[in-house]
C-alpha cells in the first residue's frame, strides 16, 4: 500500500463524517463526566485509520475539556486494525516525518490557538518507536538514531530532531522546579518544546459503548479518582551485577530517601526478594524483570500465586529500571523483559518507560519523578523534570494532566533524607551523610565524576587527552587509588566506580547545596594548573596524586599469569595473561541490558566500549607487555617513558 500524499495525510480540527455516528454516544457520555475545566494547551493526536485510536482521542478530549479544534487526525495505514500484532508500533524515520511529524508541525504553525499548545497527547494506533536506520546495527548507543516517537515530538521544531544518541541532547528542563509554561516562556529557544504523553494500553477487551480498551479506560478513570492511596514501594536488589549495582545506590535508594523526607509512607525493600502483594500502592520503582529474584513471565500480575507488585491506589505512578518496558502494548508480542502494559490492569495511572535500550545513563531518575509528583506537579511535567536526555527512547504513558489527589505542602530542608541540611549538602539529591569531597570543589564524590572540571562528566572516546571515563578506567585498570575517584566510598577505585560514573555521563556534577548558596567551594592550596602533568599511560593527572595526597601508584610486581602478579591487581573484567579481555558490562551500551561478559561488545574505537578497548591497549603498553607477556620492572612503567 502506498503511503498517503503529504497534503492528504491529515485534517486539522475536523472529525471525518463517518466517525460521527459511531462516536456520538461516547462523546456525550464523556462530556457529561467532564470536570468543566478547559485545556486549550493540550493537543490530541489520533490515527483516523484506527477506530481504537479515534475512540481514545475523543474520550480523552471530551473528559478533559480539550477544544475540538485541538485534534490532529493522522492517516497512517494499519495492517491489523484490531492490533493483535505489533507491526503498527514501529515506523521508519521517513514515514515518521511524513505521516506523524509533518501533520503535527502543520497544526502547530496554523495560527494563534496552536501557539497555546504545551502538551501533546498521542494515542494507541500512532506508532510507538522510530526504527534504527543506516550504519552498523551494533554501533554505539551514542550514535544510534532509533528513538521514541513521543520523544521526537517533544523536540519538534528544534535542532535536536533526528539527532543520534544522547551525548549532545541533555534536557535543559531536567531537575527544574519551575512550572513548564513559565520555564518555556523564559527559554523560547530551548530544545524541549512540548510535553508529550501517550494514552494507550492492551488492545482488548474493548468497551462496546465507547470503543475504548478496558485498560485505557481504567487508567484514565484512576487518573481522576479521589480514592486514597497507600505506601510507595521501592524495591532494590542487592544481587545486581557490578554494572547495574550502582542503580541501587544512586537511583532507587535516593527515591526512598526523597519520599521519606516528604513525610510519605515508604516500603523500602533491600533484600533478595521481588516484592509482591502490596496493597494501595501510591508509586512503584524497582528493577522489574532485571531483578535477580523475579518469578518469571509475565513478571507483573498474578504469577505463581502472588500478585507482583500488588494493587495500585488512585493516581499512582511507576518507573522501573527495565530497558524495553514500553517496547509494546500488544498482548501477542511475547516476553523478554517485563512490560509497563502489565502494570495497567493492576491500577497504575501513569508510568515512565523505554521503547528501546536507554542505558542506565538515560533512564528516568525516579527520585525526581516521585518527589515532584508528590508535591503536586502534573504527571507529565514531573516526568520531563526527571528525564536527563531528550529525543531518546523514553516515553510516558498516562494522562498528562493528572495530579496527585493530596499533594505534600511541606518544603523539606533535607530533600534526600541524609540528615545534612540542603544548604550544606554537597549532593542535594543523593544521600551521602559522610559528605566526602576529596577534591574540595563543593560537589561530593558520590555526585561528582567530573574529574577535569569542565562542567559535565565526559569521555574522549579513547583519544588523548583522556576524558573523565578514560582517566577513571585507566586508574581502575592499573590499581591506582585516587580518593576522588572513589565515588561510592568503599575504599577502592574499582569497576563499581566506573559503572557509577557512566550513570552520570554527559551530565553536570551535583547538584550541590554548597554551590547553590552562591559561593564557589574553597579549594585547597597547591592544586593549580602547575600540577597538571599527565601520567602518560596511567591517564591520571599528576594533580590528582598531588591534590589527594593519599594516592599511591601501585601495581604488584610479578609475572603475568595466574600466580600473584599484575593480573591479580586488576578488576575481573581484565583477565587472561597476554590477552586482556574487556568485560562488556563496563560499556554504557550494556548497562541496564544485563549483557553477559564479552557479548555484543561493539567495535574497537567506538563509544565507551572503544574507550575501554583503548584502556586495554594502553595497559599493554604501560606494563610493557608483549604478545606473550613479560615481567614488569617497576612502577615507572605506569608513568610513561
């Protein structure tokens, strides 16, 4: 079937005549339930080729008081109108631009009413993801152009449209405490143009009167219910592999701290169980099917006699750390990882997710999402405040206008709950009661992998001079202990620190209450640029050694082999004498995906995998290792020649 011509692909503000009779009853019923508040800032996008899409769009428009003119009618061919296959959920970039982007852009350029639009709502039947095209299928994530359709719509009209990866697409609204309408007026050229949410769910059963799928109807009803809700469930997993374990420390754990700081009830499970049968959930975050103790497919719902994670209360939200949890809202798609779609029948009213691998670097920060939402911020606004990158694989499902029924009015002076007042806290949103700040720059070690002080955590992709990840990776490889490289405070510079640093990749350090107070932190004397000579092969600045004082460039002297020697001093990812094998779970492309060691490592010289391949190469040179290996004479081998 030929795609429709561009000038016939859409109609603006008109409902085709053949729809009117079929939807008249549902529109009237929805209007009767409307709350009387109009929302001219909302635009609804439907696919006229799908009866389900039209029904959802009209139901939402009427119940939320969206003006009838604020509807864009796409005309995207649907092979299976009942959505029993998932073919409709993926689209090429060319078709996305022609059949989705261009019609929406035309509406937004159509006049004064369109200039009011701040929120765009997509519906089931509008494609979910944009297919990866061009280049190697295993190219680094920093160069991939696959994306969530909704994430692309959010940057419509900006320079970020179609930009690959996430290295240059940091979200300027991330961590903001300003209402979006006000923020956008102050930043009219910012790449985040619209807040986008999706109204979708499993395709069946469908209500015979409204034509809306049952899960969707229940989700929208829950978003407006005044019923109460109970605790928030934060379910950590101490059994996570080293590449994902920092997610407990800097994603899940801080969520429990932030909620407690607001005085909210929290079930914080740190044990080796995948929690079930919790009633009245107000919010939920966990490892999902990445939990090492899950009960198996479908992971959520009734499994082996238990209900995972339980039942949700009114206006509840969720965000699990599962890389493809929004890959489909079609029942027949089968299971690999857990799905957000399976949380909807349990009563969740809104959830963050990913149509494809985001890496842990790119996941929603649940402590920001839950904290903002609990304080009364609208759901979609809270979501975009917690998304670190734009134009990536992220998406939000649920009514964007939903607000919590009973917002917290308190203004905690210790927002992360670590007993350090915000004004003095050098990591405002990550609990760090010990306040370690080894380089005295005002940012605590836990939230500061910006070792070169350029304002963000970076990588040089294996080139010289080394970036933050290279310097840390090389220190790990050589067994160097530099206190400020010990991010997690376990007394070692190891692969856990490297995994922690990748979670903050491309983001600024902090935030810090000490910096926010308006003063630069005091630096110790004797740490200026005069101490900046590179330790050539170690990839660590001499100033790091001089500044920290405690740093020792140590490497065990011995032969390469299984006996006590250099190999024993290296992390487990570097193994096998003569041929150093890099463990893939140090690559952010694998973080969150749980790839086994040495699987899908990508190509040397590309992305962060390539960065650590370079570390491997430099390690061989620094240790004077030939193809067969040899003894290391002294520590001078670490200092270059």
